[in-house]
C-alpha cells in the first residue's frame, strides 16, 4: 500500500475526516449543524459558471487544507472557540472528498483532478 500514492491519499483523507469528526464531537455535540453544513464548501463550484479556470481556482481555494488550518490557528489563538465547529466541518468536508477520491481541479475540465478523472 505504501507504494501506491493514490491509496495513501485516500487513507489520508479518511484520517482527516475521522479526526475532524472527533474534534467536532468534542466541541459541539449537536450533529444537525454538521449535517446542515457539510456540503457548503461545494458551493465553490459555482465559480465554474464563470469558466473552467475561475471555477478550478474557486474550488481549489476552498478544498485545500490551507485556509481551514489557518482559520483553526486563528480561532485557537484568539480563543474564539465558538468558531471551531465550523472549521471542523470544513476540514471534514475536505477529508471526505479525498477519502472518496475527489481531488483538486485542473483548469482543463471539471472532471480533471489530481487524484483521478471523475
């Protein structure tokens, strides 16, 4: 398995998803919020209405761990823990996508991702 990068990326996504579910559970016991917001990051696909390049940029900005990890750092540094469930949901979404094989988009077509052609 360790010689199969794609399998490792799926496993990594599963671990990210599981850990974010744990964090969400620890900071916010109400799962209705989770269910209501888990697909919100996919609204970034609306960027594709402005073209493939803009769509890929919008999608990738929201579907990399960079922004939610920076947000998590800001939340923890400012002691604004009320925002932590939202960050956990965002990270869970990214982990879920990777676990299921949805990758970052190339500006060639919506189905071209770094993990596979969807």
